[in-house]
C-alpha cells in the first residue's frame, strides 16, 4: 500500500491514521535494531498526531491530500516539536523554534511527522549509524541515509531528504526506494541546514512515482525567505504524471566520464535496459569538456559550505569529522575567481541541455551510482552520477527497476529538462510500465 | 538652457535640433583643446542625426521626450555607429555590433548621440586625457571624466557615465555638474563594459535636477540580459520630482569614517550648510562597524573585476596600466569565503538604512568627495565618499551648490532610500531651492 492509496483509504473511512501509524511503528520496532534509520522517534507523539487527524476527520473538518499519512523527515530539516541535530555533536539536543517551510507544508496537507531520520554529519560524507535494509553489511548511501532506508524498509511510505551532491538519488537507489530531486528552487529550503544556496535541494523518497507526485504537489511553492523560489501557479503534478505521453518517449542514454568506473554487472544491466528500449533510446555524448562540470560542482560546494558552516567551525572545529574539516579547509582557500567562473558556467550548460530536450529527447537515462550499494559502512558511496545534475538544478528521479548480481537493487536514473518536473514524472511512469510488462 | 527647456523649444518649433547641436559643436571647438572631454566626435555624423530629427518632426512624425537633444556617452557604453574603446589600448578601434540598451533607449526617445566621452582605463583609476573645465591643472575626477567635464563645460546638456566606486558622483562634483547614480538595477547595463555585476551602475550627468529626472524617465526599465533589472511600471520621475514635498524634509548628516581626511574649507562649507538647514538636519552615526563596508566594497570589486576582465588580461596584460594590473592580481587572490561574506552583508546593511528612512529621514547628506577637485592629473581623486552607497545600491545625487576656497565647486551629495529615486529627486529640488534662496 503506497501513500496515495493509504490517503485514499483514510479519506474513505476504511482506514484510520492511527492504524496506519501503528503499522509503521510495528515494522520499525521489528527492523530498527538492524537498520537504525531513525535519529528521533517518539511513538506516543506520532500516535497523538495520528489520533488528532482521525479526530478532525470524525469532526467533519476538511482533510488535506496527505491527511493522516506518516512522513519521515531528515534530521537537517527543522521541526518545532522534535530535536533537529544536523548529524553533528555540536547540535546535540538542538530544538528549533520553527518548522521548516516543508514541514509546515506537510502539516498543512494533514501529514503526521513520524520522526526524524538519520543524516550523515551535516549532510556531508561522514556516515551516520544507518545500515542498508536489504543487507546490513552494505551502506544505505547518504547523506539522506535514514530516509532512504526507512522508505526502502517499508517503515514509512514517504520521507524527505536533501541533495547537494547525490544525497537523495544515490541512497534511494541503494535502498530500493523511489527518489526524486525536483528542479532547483521548486521546493523552498527555509529551515533546512544550508550548505550551498546554489546546490541545495529538498528531495523526496517514496514507494511509487504517484507518491512522489503527490508529495511534490504539497511541497512546491514560493517562500520569501528562499531567494531561489518564485511565485508560480500550483502545478497539478499528479494529473500530469498520470497521463499517457502523447508520443512514445525518446531517451538519451548518457554515460558521463565516470562510466568506466561502473561495476561490470551494472554495465550489463544498463545494456539490457537499452536493448529493451530499442529505437527509443540513443546514446548521446554530452560531456564534451570531460570532467569540468564536476570540478565546477566541487568548487561551488566547497566555497559555499565553507561560508555556511563557518559558525560551526568557530564553535568547535575539533568536534567535526576529519572529512568535513578537510572540505571546509579546501573551501576556505577557494579563490573567488574560480568560484565565479564555476557559477557562470551553470546557465549556459543548462541551456545546452535545454536544446537537447527541445530537439529530440524526453529524458536522459543514466545510472544513479556506480552499481549496487557497496559493502561496508565506512563510506556512503560515490555521488559522481548525481552531482552534475544537482549543479545544473535539473530534475532527477531514480526508479528501483533492476538488480545487481548480489540481489541488491540497481536504480534507473532519469533526468528531465529544468522546470519540466511533471513531464519527467510522466515519462518515468511510462518507462516503469514498459520495463515491468 | 537645460535639456528640458531645449526639448520643449524643439517640440514648439522655435529651435531646431541642428541649431542646438551646432551650438554644442561650437562650444566644443572652443573648449576641447583645453578640456579634452571627447574620445570620439564626428561633427558630420552628429549633425546628420540632428537633421534627421528635424526632418522627422517636419514630416509630422511623433517626437520623443528627448527629440533632437544631444547626449554624450561614456566610451565604455557600446554604440553601433561609433567606436567604443573602453579606455584601453587593447580595444583600440573596437566597433560594437549593437547599441547598449541605454543607447537604444536614448535613440528611441529621439536623442542625438553627440559623441563618446573619455573614460579612465576600463573605468578604473588610471586617468584619461581629460582636464577639469574649471581649471585645467586640476583633475576632472573619474572614471566618467569626459562626461562630467563635457556637461560641466556646457559642451552638451546631458551625458551618461557609470559608477562602480565613485565614478559619477565624484567627477560631477569636481566639474560643477549635477550627477545622479540611481538605485542598482533601475537602468539596464547591457552593452556597458562589465566590471562588477554587484556594483556597476549607469549614471547620469546634467545641468539641472529636472534634466536628471527627464533622462532617468527614458532610461529605467527591464532588460532580460541584465539579471538585476526587474519588470516594473514606468515611473513618472519628472512629475514626482517636480512636486513639493508634503512635509518639510528631514536630513541625516552622515560624516562616515573618512570625514577626518576632508579638506578644512570643505568641512567649513558643510558646517555652514548644516547651519542653513537648522532643525531640519541632524548628525547621525551610521557606520558603527567602522571601515568594514568599504572593505566589503573593495573585496567585491576586486573579485568581480578579476573575473570580468580575465579576457583582457589574457589578451595583453602588458598593455594594462600598473594600477589595473595590481587590482586584478589582488582580485585573483581574493578568497571565495571573503567574497561571499562581503556579498552577504549588503542586504542586511540596506535594511538598516531602510529603517533610518522609515523612522525619520528623507535623505542623507554627505560630501561627494574630500573637497574640491585636487590639483594634478595623475589621480582622479578618492571615491571613499561614494563607494559605500554604490555597494548598497542606494540612489545618490550630487548638486553643485557650494564652492571651495579655490573657487572650484563643492557638491552636496544626497543619498535616498533604495528604490525611492523619485522622492530623492524631489527632496534634492527642495534643498536646492532652500539653499539658493
């Protein structure tokens, strides 16, 4: 049962929010000792929210599209009723005064905030305690490790994460969840730990494309405190995503300069996928300047994180991991010239991709990662197949449609034209149907 | 006769554009050997434009608000029919394909583009050939040296310049002209040599406040290629500027941390000005953090100029002046962290000034420079009294209302609330009337 179906049943009165939340809590009790997806979870508080939802419905109050549906929230996203520790000892016990904009939006849609999910340290690379629900010896990916694992394990139907390099798409793919990083600026980031204004995105985890559309419909919008959001009409993501494409879609298969590092079984799986799509997929060389866009991403991430995490550094650099300290040190030394050069390359590169979509293709297909979730918990894996789309702010979705030799999931990542999120969801639905049939 | 009057006479048919342009050319012939304000001036081309204006009027075609009025254009502003050399040997003979947005707007309003005025090298500090029209042993100021000198000398009623530190207000004050740097983003900069997106402004020179309002009315607007302009209603600057203020205005006298360096006679002149304004002026301490805003300005200017002038540097660093090379070298070494820090201070500082205006004051009064135009031509003077208002993007105007001991003009600079340009013009008119009476 996905979130869309659960919400419908609650609206129809054949399921209560309390029952749904109880089911989630039972599954969490069973799996959490192994998976460790949650940073904060107060069963009583979750049930109280659920009962209040049921109460409101019984009282005849209007119900929102997510009425009574539990959602997990990454622990870098502020919640006024639960701690938000940003994955760092420096913020232990931190209790924000306000909900983040997205949490406010979730509550307005009727959702139950089930609990806070584990993040890596400051959403960067130092792992948290979470393990891959499909094999606890493997990483769940990061930085939205807990959200990916919780949804992958069926502990909660929906969760929020964030992506500055590959922190939504990669863990979703590793944990067998559907992951979605919408266009930059579509979802407001107010109240989310700021690493990089240019690169930060709120991202979504779910168990179906419909659920991603349902969730995005609640979360997109203008927030005057996020300067990259714009006043815009409310977009009916669910209806567009639910339509049949007017023509059979064309896909551009993009290997990127990192293709050679891919696991052999993953390469094979993508070859089979291309075969299955026949004439509807063509390989396209888009990264003619080689690794440059990855360098721009790194330069911007390092420079902006160094500026944004300055207060943490001053407060207690010694309590930060070596990985994060090294990043911040590099960021402090980044030259304004290189930073500006990198920023200036984004818009023309996006325009180049716009043309690709205008001329011929409905979506890019590219791996979400080098293969299935790597063994070991010391690293959350390589974001190389995600970071460039994060840099460009283009919408990215991963679908758990394939498997590696080890039985772990292999995602299929689709990239859409910037600002065309609804169409990307529609194309993704078409692909899923095609592959599953 | 100012531009407003000239335009009216041309509309009324009692003056032709050709007569007006001939008058200007005669004055230029007489004074140019001494002043050297013009980088390019083709008398025949100017007269041809004037005759075409007169022809159109005789043919009954509609005439614009600047119909037949000659305007001087700083030689960093592109003109499709005249060279634009940006004050550097590297651009000798450069002929742009397109007019800058402001030149297009001038032509649409019926203006005659009289010629191109001298700029310092790349609108930075290395002087051009221009001398102060009121005393050729003194600097005209810079970087819009030619525009200020030409208007100050009565060679042309209107001219365009640009300001990234103090390049409009300072030379206007030195040459006895009215100078105006409107709010950042009000006038599009497309086709103007880009030094710094954050700091660059197009500015105006004229012989009256009415003329500045007339000119701004033609030049403000949205341009999709200047990301800091916004679609907005056309603002009737002339009518607002022409109104009486509903209440007698209150002025905040701001000394800034550079006050101690002022010339003694200038200090005295400002003391007299304050006396004349009596209870309508109060001294206000606004720079509690000392010199910091000047440091932010420098950091941003160096970093952004290094990025924008990179092509020039690669093309021929050896043809750049030592001053400019030293700036670009500092800019190349600026850290992204310091650059971001500086950028982030702008918005809250502007908000602080907004409050000052909301609570009590109509305008800030502050000197435009350390005194009258310094003797000598090796330096264009110190921009310290301008650069902070450039950083903040607040509107600044200078009025030639006073004199120094040496008989050279001393300007009175008024600063308005960001976005309140029309009201600043109205307040300036009130002040001028008050002082002249």
